[in-house]
């Protein structure tokens, strides 16, 4: 939010987290009272790993069922807590007879918009880690 008495003019910007340099970017013109969202890129102190825990195949009512259990692990190696948004995606079914679904998740992903759901996008909104 531009809570100054001046319009912020567009131009290059260097971003810092405390005294740590984060990156370079550009800032658009921001009117007095206008809010602004800036992407700061990848935070090298955060790491996400995706691990296949179990793969199981079985027959159910004449249908072949394949189940894949994954673990997503998000770790913060930095000095400060970070608010995170984590995305994953269910693989698209390549055949109309194939059904792909998320059986369970802990925590549950955020209920996305219709476009995200149609594309199989899963999103978790993280508290500070």
C-alpha cells in the first residue's frame, strides 16, 4: 500500500529482506493509497521435496486401480518465518475412461477456483513456517 503523500514512479527496484539482498525487479507507477503486489522470486532458504511413498495396483470391480502416495515436505532453512503458497497438480487423464482423483491430503488443499479445479491444480496456503 502506498501510504505516502506521493505517487511512486515506475522504475527499477532492488529488494531487501531486512539487510539481506533478495533481488532486482521493476515497480510500476503506484498512486497514493493504491496497493501493490510484487513477486520477489525464489527464496533459496525454502526447500520443497516431493517423495513417492507407496505405489499400489489392484483390481476393483473389473477395473484396474493404481494408487500413488506422495509426501510433500516444505522446509525453511532461513532465519525468519515465511508465508508460503505451495502448488502441485494431479496428472491429467489421457483417456475419458480414466479417472484421476485426490483421495486424501493432510492438510487439505485450499478450494481453488473453477479453472484451477479443472486443470487439477492443488494449492496449499501456508501459515508462517
